[in-house]
């Protein structure tokens, strides 16, 4: 059974725009190769960190929402830990209420873009 998850992560600010997109694509492809489905991808851009991490005060924020088998999450997080472009990440399992809220937020943002 697939569960709903979302991972928010911060990439190091020294990367160029194509390098950042390549890093996000890497994790999307990792999920797809292991039977996952990407529901949403949001790139929030360069933002100031609440506190310095590894001497950096800014980072490139991104959010992935996806469905995947629960057993794969440990491997996914291990890959994120190994990637030196990732400063911090947090993966959460969405319950039905959080998933409904995320779906409404996605639909609302699509209406604003149109």
C-alpha cells in the first residue's frame, strides 16, 4: 500500500539554477524508479535560513509531495543524507486531513496561475 508523504529540503546556495534543478530531478527520478508517484513539486527559491547551517545563511528551498511504499522512505532519506548538496531535509507522512489540505492548496495555486 502506498502512503502519502512530503519532503521539504534545503539545498546549498552555492549551486547554479541548473545544478539545483538537477538535484531535485535526481530525487524525483529515485522515487519514480522505486514505484513512487510525484504528486507535486514546489520550488520556493532562495530564502534566508532561520539560523546559519554549515556557515551558510541562505538556501534553496524545495517541497516534494509523493506516494510511495513505506519501506522505501529509509533508503530515500539515506540518499538525501549522502548528497552533499542537501543542507537539511524533513520527510513527513501525510494523514488524510493533511493530504486533503495539500490537495486544496495545490488546486488553489493552479487556479491562481491560470
